[in-house]
C-alpha cells in the first residue's frame, strides 16, 4: 500500500506565495518521477512541474520563473514553491509519483488534491 499525502494549499492574495508538499509513504522500493498537476473548474488536468529521478525538471510555460519544484529523496517528498501567484493559478493541485513498490511493481500514484485559491 502506497499513499501520497499533500499539504500546503489555501487562500492567498494575488502576488503572494504558497508552498505545497507531498509525501509518499508505504511499501516503496524507489520513487522515480514526481510531479504536480492542477485542474481548474471546467478545465482538463494539466502538468505544472515535474522532477525526474535524475533531478531534471520541467515546467509548464505558464509557471516558468514563478514556481519551483524540488524533492527530498530521503523523505520521498516533493515540494512546489509557488511565488507571484495569479488568479489563474486557482485550481486543485494534485501530486503524482511513479513508484516501484513492494509486491505491485512499477505503478503511478496520485494524491487526493489540495486546493489553491488566489483571490483578493
């Protein structure tokens, strides 16, 4: 059994900052890629930022220069530092991880989502 638990969402004013965290726990051999996705009402889920097992990162064009993804491999945790937030960043943010598990092999896992609302 593997779980991804997110935290750090909330309400923030435009121009503000938030830091999201996502910790993977359970029967884990190795965590490969970790990423953050988001889904706004009426829109498709989109990739926000990704961190590969080789520490390469990539970002959606809309967040480049404002968001930073990082990870603590010892804690199986990924972070998303979000600065200069805009109302259009409002969405439900999901953590994703590609994990080699004990007994189930290589599988994709999703967190439950954490709400980020940017509004004055």
